[in-house]
């Protein structure tokens, strides 16, 4: 099953930042419930932006989002080890830590926490020298990510590689390189991959068209999970159609069900 990680509870979005500041429980609970209802298997929670106290905001978010969703697992999204551990202490079930990079300080601060809580972890393919620009460079970082997590006693099945999607408006070959990286990671290393979708379309009009077509391409390349807006209709249609086309939907039952409930248009 493809893993849909709902992106909407992120304080870079103005309504979420406001709700965090006023501790507006009903608003956050509504955002959580809507995403679960739209088929999200996990929810990303991020309060790194516009927050006065990320640690206490993260505790609050994890608690009320899991209250609303009957403990749907969360992707705890922060560069800050303290905020991540605060979230993990509240979290029920197996969490996904979003994320570490191969930068020494960030990795060494967060990996022991990943191990302690037996969480899954996203490794972004970047190091002190920055982000790779080709699939070949990404693969070198993937090998380092595998060794590093192994060293910390984290099993390979708990690892998700994020090849870091960047805008095609400024780097025209980005989508092709990321697609190639996902194919290689799948065939050579058998490790899971995840990405945030919407960066691909940054700076361009009709973003959800680009996002949803890119999602279809990534699904075919073997992507295991994506951080996306499950309420977006184009994305939803692509997810249902791809399940049917990639033989993940016996007799197209789910596709037909979605059509009947009006979700595909
Ligand atoms: N990789 C990993 N984690 C990530 C990202 C990634 N976390 C953050 C981000 N990228 C993914 N999450 C979001 C959350 C919200 C939005 C985009 C990405 C967002 N964007 C616009 C807005 O609200 O203005 C547009 C929303 C829309 O039109 O649907 O909200 O790459 N590991």
C-alpha cells in the first residue's frame, strides 16, 4: 500500500500558525479529521515556523492530533532534536521522524532518539556540501545513509530516503534526476523512498497539475510514500487511478467506489 502522509498541519501555512498561537483545538482537530477521512495513512506535524516555543507546541500538536484520529501515526517534522523527542514522548504507536540529513551534528543528535523510540526515520539526501544535482550523486549519499543508520542500530526497514524534490522552474532536469534516483534506490538497495511533492512546482502556475502528474510518474518509479495534500482533488484522482493501473486495486473496486462517491471529478 502506498503511504499517504497528510501535509496540512504545518505552521508555514498561515491558518495553522494562527491556530497554534491561539491553541485552537477544534481547528487543528478538523484539519486532522479531514485528512484522515481523505485517506491519509499518516499525518505530518510541523510547528518549526512562526512558533515561540516549538517544544511545547509539538507536544500539544501530537496529543490533540492523535486524540482526534484514534492514534493515526504521525510524521514528526522538525530539524530540532528537542522538539522531536517532545513529540515522541506524547506519540502512541510507531512514529516517523522527519528528518535527518547526513550533516554530522543533526544526524548524531537525532539518531539516538530514533533508536530509543524504535521510530522510522527519513534521511534527506544532503550533507555538509549541500544537495546532489544528479541521481548518481544522490546514490552515493544513500549508501552513506544506510551505513550511518546501521551504525546506530536502526534496521533498514525503518529507513525512508527522501531524494529532495526541487523546483523545475529553476532546475529543469530536477524531476528526471529524482525519478531516476527513486528507480535506482528501489532496484539496487530495496529501501523505502518518500518525498514532499509540492516543491516540484514552486514558482509556476496551476501547481496541482504539475504536482499530480509528477506523483503519477513517481508512483511508477516505485515511490513508497509522499507528503501531500490528501484533500486536493487532482492528487486524489491520480492516487486512485494509479492504484488501479499499478495492480494495487483488485478489479478496480476502490476506483469505482471513489467514482460513485464523486471523488474523482
Ligand atoms: N520532505 C520532507 N519533509 C517535508 C518536505 C519535504 N516537510 C515539509 C514540506 N516538504 C512538505 N509539507 C508541506 C506542507 C504545506 C505546504 C507544502 C508542503 C503548503 N504549500 C502551499 C501553501 O499553503 O501556501 C500550497 C498548498 C496548496 O496549494 O495545496 O501548504 O520535501 N521529508
